[in-house]
């Protein structure tokens, strides 16, 4: 078992590669614990992952019954207190009020718990920080990177994307207002697509069930970041990513 202290040395910034190695290690352990024989059997569940591989390693208690309030009009969705070894998730998104923002927020706070374990400060994370693709503080960006890779590992997103759509060639976006013909799990329908972000989110929708029922916008952003949809339109990708970020704020 890898020590988190080795991966996050005191006063030294954790690298993206270290975060990736850590999430891969956690996923590998979870798959072994679940005894899944083939990649097709894998179905990630953040609550079960917390109980199976997170708590045994770091022993952070989970509290989901409190209203965490606001910070400058931004709703606080999650909080991590390293000194008390506790993760709090706002009761408005936590079960039984299950909200699609819950899994990504949970993953984000677990990211703080692993990556910033020696910090004297606590982390109070607003919806903007958790969903934004805008420039964030390095620690918030670390936590989002952890959450994306822990909840939606690259190999599993690609595997399920190909199982669902069985694409003969890469999906390509040609511009606003076009109709696209999708065949997902063998069933075909035609959908009018309004933007590149809409395309990514539409493709993500049938796949969220494999990834803790994460929001379709979070998975759409992941599909974009993994390069699974080619953008041949004149829309600049960066502008479109911030568009996905604003969708996340509104409907995730
Ligand atoms: Zn945070």
C-alpha cells in the first residue's frame, strides 16, 4: 500500500502525475476488492468506493447532515478539515436529497483529503470552485483533477463510450443547429445539436450510470478532455469549455 505522505510531501506541491498515480492505485484496489473479472463488469459507486478503499486508508469521517451555508453568495457544497479528519457534504445535495453534483463534490473533497493532508487550513468549496473550468487556485484545481480521474478513469470512460456507441469513426461536431444521428446500445435516434458542449453532454447522458450517476455535464466535460469528440466548427475549444462550465453551474 502506498503512503499518502510519500505522495504529498509536506510543503511540496503535489504534481498531476502523482494525483493520477494515486487515483489509478485506488481504482485498482477497488476493482480487486470487488472481484470484478473483466472491465465490462466495472460499475463505480462513490459511496461504496469511500467505504471500501478511501476510509480504510485515510479514516476521514463523512458528515452529510449539515447545511454548510454560503460564502459571498456562493453555496458551499463541500468542506474538508484535515486537522479533524472530516469531510462534510451539504445536506441539500447528499442522500436522500441525492443531487447529480453529489458524486463530483464528494470526489473533490476526497481529493483535498489525499492531496492536502498536511494543511493547517480547512477547505470550504463552493459550487463555482467545484464546477468551474476557469482558473482556480492550485489546490482547488488539484481536487477537481483528482475527482475527475477517480470518478471517471480514462480507460473506463473510453471503454463504455465505445461499448455504447460502437463508433466506426470519431464523433465530429460541424457547427450549430445540425442534426446528428446517434446509435447508442443499438438504438438509433436523431437529435438536433446546438453547440459543441451540447454534443458532449448528449453523448455523456447514457453513460453516467457507470460512474456513480455523476452529472451528464461532468461526464461531458470529461469526454471533451479525453478528446472523444472532434470539433470541426469555428467555435474555439476554450470558449466552449467555459460554456460547459457554465452549464455545469446551471443544470448539474
Ligand atoms: Zn475544494
